[in-house]
């Protein structure tokens, strides 16, 4: 009993003054080890009841740091007893490593241990170690283990920085203390990975980790442990400090002058918040889980007491706190690593300062103030920092001491500061620089200067939009949009989007484009129309900053109308000259069109990495080109419908005759086609359709062909067949069942009752279908489907994506008249799901509604589809028919 008391006392010493034995009754555990063999049931019961106690304390709001240390202490009690029961005094050592070594053990964390051997294990020791590990697994511990000798520790740590890091955090649980000390000495910085090399390797490791997450602090489903600003960032600070200074306590950074008491407090607060989130994730999933998935965000928000208020959901308030926490951790990580760079990497550099101006100088390649009173004496220098970094690309960043001074003097940014002509001029000059804008806006955001200077921006910092469409918080999205705009201006990147690059080279003031990007979403999260709110904000801000009335009006117009081009392209029939003319009238002139096109492309590409594809690129190009032509022609002189049809027919006829087709043959075919066919198809499509119909032979009158359509960004499926019952339903269901996506459907019936249907299709990656076997499978199955009477593919069995479960969109149906074409426009807003189009088709068919055209658009989990329909006998739907269709759609989809 005395030996056990001594052993436990040494264990408790590792936990400072936290009295964990008072929290738990060890009687149960002692009984489990009272016999000659440990009781599996007793050990399991102790671990279970201990975890239940921890969970109850967590739900009651206990200090999270005590909880994770307590979890480590509990596991210590079990492991030490198991070791001494099975292995005993073998000259080996049981060592905790990694997070367990740091005493940071959460409910689902792996228990990482190392079995340290004094020499190559003999048979008897090997059997004992195997029995020991088997016992740990049998009692339900998730153990990650390694077995090493001293030589193996040294060799493996030399080769792998991860092994070296784990051993650096090793903690002796029981066994040979001399062996453990020898391991620490042989894997220490005097023998392997001296602090300079260690720091460089860990810095590279962090950069690679950031790249895996697109260098974005904010993601919709962030990784609490590995993501930028996550727990790894806090651990990184500790690793480097421990390696260089040999200290086991990060708090000693204060006495070393690397961090202030307030900064240390912020670091610990951020780490505790993330521990709390991670503990909650492990609790609600019952396993190790580091991803803050949509499945868990709402649950945690409720558990932590967040509520819906001020136009925001509880989950949005919770995630805003989460994002603000990781942003602060990211800032501290950057500042402290900068300190370490100066102390470790540049220690031998004498660092003679090079004056830049009266307030700033460069030292060791970094910008710094010339004395600590600069910001107090010249507050405007808080903005000048970022302008100088743009103007001096040879600089690598800001010295850590200056970063701290910036943070400490943010309080100077008040109304007096904002009304100073010098600060206003500096802010605008930052936007006018030919390089570095994106980097410095991001830096301004990280340092908290952007939100301090423009308080409206603070409202969108960390503001998530709880849907699947927006992949980033509003501030992160805004900076991505500006970055995308900057890329248009870089000649070396012109190959990415050639049209955007050409237009960008012609706009008179690029800074107006960047300002429109900066303001376009500034009104989000306040309730009301964010575009209108943003336009008001932009006009006021720019007037205060001395821009001309023309420039103010242009930026405000772009902000207020930043959605109209994408909405028109994706939801309207842009083959209709009236639609193009209406859009051109809204835009008004070529300058606005150029700016709007660039803003639209940058906005879509900055919303979600998966959102942009060749189809959207082609749609926007088509609308831009058609609108430019309309503006050049003159808004008072729109395209004549008959003229346009004759031009299209003539161009197609000329090329088809050159290929050997006869004019009479083509004339007879086209006489059967309605006028709208020629308006809604390009010349190359009309030629392809004619070739398919006239060259293919099929006794059933069915013609099917599929080809890549580069100018539309997808694959076009053409179906020419006598109209059969439920044709649209059969076709869309089959396409959906094969995992393909329909983005556009043109449904036309000839005068003789033949379908002239064209579907634009993308594969699962949002690209054209190029696989020969997939093409043949689609065409063969579709032919069989059209010939079958029952329709085997009408029921889609493909399950919806996991994420969609959390974002149900109530079905809304709106109707508009299309008098020019004597039809009705049906707009459908609902949850996207496999088989949606075929279900819609069934409702329309059952209610005698004829589908003529469809524009299919999906924004995250929300489908926003537009259908152009008529009654069975032609003409727009009556009010009574509209109401019936609306009711049936809601019933079928909700």
C-alpha cells in the first residue's frame, strides 16, 4: 500500500495543484486490481463511471482545462496499474506522448503511449508487453502505441519531425526514470533537430497544413484541431518555445518578453474555447471527431445556450464566436512565430535598420516603427504600415514588436481618426496600388485594423451564412472576391479567364472595381435587402473619402445590382432577345457592363470553390456578349425577331449545303420547326441537330446524340423522337439516376409532334461527360427507356448528400407572365434532391401543363429552377391553373 501511495503521489505531481483524487473514488479501481489478474469488468466500469462524471461536469459548465487534465489523470491511474500488474520492474518505461503527454485528453482522443525498452526485448518481456497492450484494448481504451529502444527513438526522431515532436512532449508514467531521461537527452536539441532546423520544419509543416484548408481561417465545416487558427496553431507556439528555450510551460513566454499577460490570457481563452467545442463534439458523437460538421453545429449552439436574435440564428451566433476565437489564435500565432523567426532564424543577422521614412524602417527584411511612440504621435501611421508594405514588395512582413504595437494602439482609431484627411487618403491609396492589395487587406483584417477603421465591416467579421451555398464567412468571402479581381489584372494569370483579363485591362479605374467588391456584401446580417443597404453605405463612405459623384454612383450601382447578371444568366432565357434587351436597359452603358461582368465572375468564384464551372463561365460570357451587342446597336433599336431568325437559318443553311445536304431537304425539315427553335439555338447547334436527324436511321423515329459543347461548358444531349407519354419525366429521371446534373433544358415540340429536346448535362465534377462508356450507357438506356411503356427509371433511388438534411428549404412557387412569348414563367424554390426534375415533371403533366423550357440552378442545398410553361392548348396559365399547380408542387416536394 505504501508503494502504491508513493507512486500515485508522483503521478499527482504532474498535475500541479489540481486535486483530481477528490473528484473520483478510486475504490472501484483498486478492487479491480486486487486479485492476481486485473478485472476487465472492473476496469471498464471505472472508465465508464469516470467518463460519466466528466460529462456531467462538462454539461454543468465545469472548467474545461480541469476536465481534460482529469481525463488524463484517470487514464494514468488505469495504465500505471495495468503496467505494474503485467510488466512490473522490467527495466522498461511506460511513456505518454503527444496530446496525452501534454495531459490534454478528451473523451474520444487516442491514448498515445510509447513502450520504451532499455535494449532489444527478450521473449519474456515481449510477451508481457503484448499482454499489456491486449489488456488495454480489452478494457476499451483506444490506444496508439509504439515500441522503441533508445537507438530507435534517436533514429526515428532524426528522420521524422512528427516523432521528434511527440517525444519532446513525452511524460513518464511509470518504469525506469533513468531510461526516460536518457531518451530525452538523446532526442533533445543538442543531439537532433536543433531549434533552428526544428522551427523551420514546423513552420513548413504549418504552411502545408494551411494549404490543405485553402489558407482560409473560415470554413463552413471547420476542423477544430487542424484548421488554420485551430488547436494546432496554439500547440505550434508551445512546441517551438519548448524546443528553443527548453521550458515546459508556455506561460514562461511572459517572463521572456515574448508575450504580455493579456496576450497569454487571450491564447489560453482561445485554446479553452476550442477544447470546449472539441469536448462537445466527442460527447455528441460518442467518438473522436474534430470536424465541426453541420450535423453538430446546431446541437452545440443549443448546448452552449445560444439563441436566435437580431436577424441571426443561434447557430450563427455560436459560429461567429468560434470564428472570432480562431481568428485571434491565428493573430497570436502569426505574431509569436514572427518573434521566433527573429530570435531563431535571424539571430546571427546584426539587423542594421534601413530608413524608409521618418516613421518606419526595415530590419532583417521586416517593417518596424522607428520608435515605440510612433503610433501615439502619428495615429495615421496605423494605416501607413499597409501602404508601405504594398510599395515595398521586398519586405517580408511586419516585425513582431510592431505587430504588438499595432494591436495595442487600435484604440486610437476613433471618429477623429476616421475623419482625418490623412487617414482617408491613406485608405484610398491602399486600394489604388498596383500590387499587394489582397495581402494587405487580409493583414488589416487579421490585425483588427479593417474593422476598427470601418465599423460596418466588424459586423461581417466571422459572420457565417448558415447554408451550403456560401463556403466562407462574409469577411473571408469579401476578401476572396477582391483577390479574384486582382488576379484579372496580373498578365501572368491571363490564361485563367482570358475575357476577364482583357476587360480588366480596359476599365478606367480598377480601384472602383475593388471598392465594389469590398462593399458588395457589407449589408449582410442586418435584415433587409443587403444590396440596397450596401449601396447606401458605399455612397456615404466614398463621399467622405473624396471620390467624385460619378465614381460614387458607379460603385453604389454595382453594389446594389451585383446579383442581376448572375440571376439573369442562370434564371432567365438569355436566348430570348427581349430578355437581353431588358438586361441591357438595366445596365445602361458599356462601362457599367464591364465592371458588372468582372464583379459577377469574381463574386461567384469567391463564394464556393465548387461553384464556378465552364457552364457558368459560358452563360455569363453569352449574356455579356449579347448585351454588349445590344448596347452597341442602341437600346432604342432592338433586334428584329424575323431578321434574327433569317440570319440564323441562312448561316446554318450555307454550312450544311457545303457538307453535302440539299436545300430542299433542309427546308422540309425546318418547316416543321417552330420559330422559337431558331431563337433558342445557336447556328452550330442547329447544324448538329440537322445532321443527327437526317443522317441517323431508326425505324422507331428516335434520334439521340450527345456531344461536348465547349462554348456552353457541358455536354449537350439531343433527343428527337415522336412525343411519348412522360417524355420529360423519363429523360430527367434517367439522367439523375446516373448521377449526372442537368443545368439547362430546352423542350420544344415540332408542328408534326416530334420532340426537339436539348439538355445541357454535367458530370459529378461539374464538367462535360467525356468518358466513352458513360456516353454509350446514357444513350442506350435512354433509348430503352423511351421505347418502354412502364418507365423503369421514373423513380430515382440515389440518396441526397448528407449535408442537405440540415438545410431544408420550404417550397415556394411564383408565377410571372411572358406576354411576348404567350407563356407563363414558373419559378420554383425548394430543397435540391435527386429526382427533383422528374417529380416536377409529373406534377406538370398531371395538371395539363406543357413544359417548353427550363433553367436549372442550384445554390448549395437550394434549387432555384425556372420553367417556361403553357396550358395544354397553348397560351399562359390562368390564375386558377397557377393556384392548382402551386398547391400540387408544394404537396409533392414538401
